[in-house]
C-alpha cells in the first residue's frame, strides 16, 4: 500500500512539473461603481481602512483589490474540496472560508453559496492552535492540508480557515485567496505557497499572462482570463525575449525602475515598483500621474475622482525602463471604456499616496496585460516579455 502510494506520488510529480492553470476573470465591480457615481466614496473608505490598519507595507496594494479579480481553481483536502481563489502576487498566504463561518461573520459567503472548507470532511487535515489575521481581509484559525494546484499536489500546506471576512473580499466571486508573493509578507506564518510549490516545479518560476481587457462588456465570451504557467515560460502567449531584473525586496515582487515617460513627460528617478495581480490598474507617484494627465489632456471626473478622456482620441504609450529595457503599455490597455457612455473613457492610472512607505509604483493587471510577467523564485528576479493577446 505504502509503495503504491509513493510510486503514485513520484509519477504525479514527474508528470506535473509544468502546470498550466486557466485563469478566469470576474465582471467589473469597479466599472459598475463608477457608472453609479459611488466609486469615490468607496475608495475613501478603503483609504480610511488602510490608515487605521497596522501600518504595514503590506496594506497599500489592497486599495485597488476590488476589480478584475483573476481567479483560478484549486482543491484542498482528501477527498478534494474545490475552490475558486484570487491568484494574488501581492500577498503571500492561502486562505479559504471555513464551513463553520456563520451568517453574521461571513454573510456573503453564505448567501452567495460559495464553497467553504469543511475540515471534518478531510482525512488529511491537521488543525493548529494558531489564529491568523490579515487586516481588512480575513481572520480565523490556521490548519494544514494537501493543496492541489492544476493537478500538482503540495502536501501539508499551511493555510487560513477564515471565520471572519471583510469587504471588498467578501463580495467578490471568490472563495479565498492564493497569495503568490514572498514569505516575508505572510500573516499566517507557515511555509508560503511559493516555497512549497517551487520544490515540485521543473523550473523554480511561474509565468502570468493576462488577456486583453474588454472594458464594461461582461458577457461571457468577453470575460477573458489568462493563464498561469507554473514551472515554465509561456511560449504561446508571451514573446520569446524576456528581460530580467533583480528584485529589490523579497516581500512583494518588487524591483527597481529607472525611467518613466509618456508624451513629453519623463522622469529619471530610480523608484521601486511591484507587480501585483491583485491590483487592477497602475498606481503611480502623483508627479507621474500629472505627466499622464498632461500627455493625454485628461480631465478629472470629480464624482469618481478619476481621469477621463474621449474614447475616440489617440494617446501616447506609457514607457517604462526596467533593467535597461523599455516596456510599453499602449493606450489600448490604459484608456478604458467602462461603459459610462457619452464617449467617455477612463485612465487606468491613479496616484499612490503611500506617504513614504511601500513601493512607488503598483503595476497591476493593466501592466500585466501588456507584458507577461515571469516570477522567478529561484533566481530572485522578475522578467517581462511582450504579451501576445488572443485574436
Ligand atoms: C473538483 O474539480 C475537479 C476538476 O475540475 C472535478 O473533476 C471534480 O468533480 C470537482 N469536485 C467537486 C466535488 O465538485
Ligand atoms: C462537514 O463534514 C462532516 C463530515 O462529512 C459533516 O457531518 C458535516 O455536516 C459537514 N459540515 C458542513 C457545515 O457542511
Ligand atoms: C520584509 O522585507 C522588507 C524589506 O526587504 C522589510 O522592510 C520588512 O520589515 C520585512 N517584513 C517582515 C514581516 O519581515
């Protein structure tokens, strides 16, 4: 019996050293809030939540964690229980909602009949006596169980079983989060998913490709997703030439950027940027946002506190210099038709008011759609290659 099991394990590993995981996109809550004129209230609340938070560098990117959630399927336990989780390179923990979470603490999870983890129903689950708390996200107890990602099994992955969840996480179309950043950001204090995954992969890296944005069109065929390839580059959706840069911190996927330009604006300041699938747009220093506004002739939408331009215009590329190479985000990616009407489009750029803590730039999904990101755990670097959108 034991031998058979071991053999299966070895076979399993040998066959699954490269895993492709389909990524699905949720509809845009952000677009809906902008149309209804309630987005700026929402953001103000989020900023307030952060100001009252633990002051940790970890909280900044979550401000934008409300839209364009990219989900993937995982399973936990024996027999496997399936979950649809946000794949988040801006945090480092796995958590899902506990089946014991009640209607008062997890109302959305119960009303919306999302999947919750029933630890009593898993023969491989081990509880611990340790509580966890991810501020403004979720809290509960820590346990360990077998995690299956795209057919590969990580044994005894520590994870959070949430018995309390907060907005805006609770009302997303997700059952939890799979954090793919460095252990340093962990709030659960167990081996992070990337530490465990890296041991079983062909190459110690994963590649994320996100398909182009379709604005406000939430119809099924336009809800384009993407692909995470664990253990290999993605030669189908990313151009072959990958430019790498050493990470400047092993917390977020954080790296130095040496120049930013758009139209006649440019800045040669050396700044830190992060690649974050959990953020929808591009967060930039206020001076760079002013540069984008000048280069596009954008106007402020005072209701939503966002910048608008006519959808029909022609706008210059955003140009980023990273590791001595230039990468662009064309207006196709940063000028968004959120379904507001009147020919009005929104700039997917906002000012990061980090107040001196945290990264200067947050390169979210808007960036990743234009450029595939290669998260190289083994060599502590990140790589970028031009993305090939689906036709
Ligand atoms: C879990 O997902 C797998 C793979 O998609 C599927 O084969 C299985 O039936 C699912 N299990 C349940 C309980 O839904
Ligand atoms: C959890 O699983 C156990 C054992 O299968 C079952 O008795 C119990 O009803 C389940 N609890 C929930 C909340 O689904
Ligand atoms: C994570 O690393 C950063 C810089 O590398 C450091 O400032 C921060 O204190 C570390 N956080 C933890 C929780 O170790």
